[in-house]
C-alpha cells in the first residue's frame, strides 16, 4: 500500500535559472535576482517582483564579486 501512495503524489515543478557569471543552472530558490530600477541601476530583487526579465546570479559568484570590490 505504501508504494501506491508514492505513485499518486504529485511532484512539484522546480524552475531552473542560469547564473550569468558561471553559466551553471540551479533551482530558482538558490539564486539571487537582480533587476534594473527606473534610474538604470541594478538592484537586488528579494521578492522577485520587479519588472523586466532580471538577471540571475548564484551565491558563490555574488560573494566573489563583493570580495573583488
């Protein structure tokens, strides 16, 4: 009976995003989204609701970029 329950469970779709720096694909929840604001500057979009396509960066690449500055 246990095997039947596993077959009937629905699997959730996990959106994948590609880091613009290292080009590695990861689940959306593991990525940071940057989007341009009205002034043209890139801003961190924590809620993922800003307009436009946005740019996705993985945590490792974002940390490396911050250390370079």
